[in-house]
C-alpha cells in the first residue's frame, strides 16, 4: 500500500473514532440521549459525521505536511541503503512519538517529527536486534512491533503494514 493511501486510511480511521467519541461525549454533556429514542438520531449522526470529516481532514493535512519527516530526510551512512520505510509511532516514557521508521541495510532508525515533546531519534544497529515480534498497541490494536535489543531493552513501534515490517526485519536481521 502506498504511503499516501496509508496516510488517508489513518486519517479516515482517526476521524471516525474521534467523531463517534466526541459526539457521544457531547450528547452526554448536553443531555441529548433522550432525543435519540424520540427520532432525533439523524441530526446527531450528521453532527458526528461532520466532526469525523473535519478531524480526518486535519489529520490528513498534518500527515502530508513538511513537519513529518520524508524518506529523503533520513540520515544514511555511506554505502547504507534503504530497505523499508513508513510512518510510525515510537513509544518512549508514556509518549507515543510520531515520525518515520526506516529499515536500512545496517540499522533500524526512527526519526520523530518536530511536534513531539521528546525529539531524540532511535538508531538500532541490526547486529543489536535479538528478537522482533508482533504486539497489540494498548493490548487492543494489532498494529505494533516490539524490537528486543541484545541488552534486553524493548522498543515498541506502531506501524502501518505490520506484517510487511516483520517480514522485512526478519529477512535482513542476522541472528546468532
């Protein structure tokens, strides 16, 4: 799946979730639940859809903005080649940092975008990767990968196309 299509899908899913969540919260705050049982649900659904569309457009514009690192922004060493790249989140000290994850011929690199509180990049030499496994983000969403370093430290990422990432990592990582 192309990165443009992935960003559109991400924005649509986030917009839908936000629209439903925001609409339900506002219905509770404003006391509009009785109107649903009295046939007032069509107006409420239009409002949810409007909220969802608005938020989806904002997310999509953010994902396509210059703030988000592009593949060309990744620092590569001489002779190093890019194997796989995509938008991702890295979890560090209770923050899900957005940015770009890249698998190169020698490293797994994460470059966070400028909006994150913690802007330190992650650079893992492939020789230091002991294990790669799929995980569920928040124990619910099946889009995570956990990379265990030889030191035992686990780095968690949320990615689009988790199976593609796992296949690419397992193909290139040399384990003893």
